[in-house]
């Protein structure tokens, strides 16, 4: 497996972990009836739970572009040391992003997000060269 695909797999597992964290925090914040209900009305989650939800959704958005970059690089056989480093940078940034978001570490949360975004953009550009 290429380093890029390994990073993608680990990033997907990070997404699973974020989903579990959000689910646990959400179930602790609302009563069981609300958690198991049809959710016809939006549930307003606050504090750590709301932040966990937003961090999880942010990763869904970033993960899509990162997955495209990893797959294009792999299938086009364009992976390099640079793309491997970028994949690692993306993964590290996403791991750091979760606690940065949960604990409201501003402006570091945005800086960490930017590192992951630039790593992904670099991978996409390298794939075109």
C-alpha cells in the first residue's frame, strides 16, 4: 500500500473515531428519547458536543478532497516523496484539529486546518504535473 493510501485509511479511521466521540457526547447531552427519536426537529447541541459535531463535519469535507488526491496519485502512479510528506502532514493536522476545535484553541485551529488544506492542494497539483 502506498503511503498516501495508508494515510487515507488512517484518516478514515480518524473519522470513525470522531463519529463515535460525537455520538457519545451527543447521547450524554440529550435524553435517550430525544437521541432515539426521528429528529424531525433539529437538536441543538452545545459546548464540546457541538464542537465535536462541527469538527466531524469539517473532516468529512476535507476527507473528500484528500481521498481524491490519494486515489488520483495512486492510480496515475504519480506518488512522490513530496506527496507522501503531504499525506502525513494532512493526517497529523487532522489529528491535531480535533482537540484544537474541542478546546477552542483559536487561532491554532485555523492554522492547523490550513496545513491540512495546503497539503491536500499540493497533492492535487502534483497529480497534474
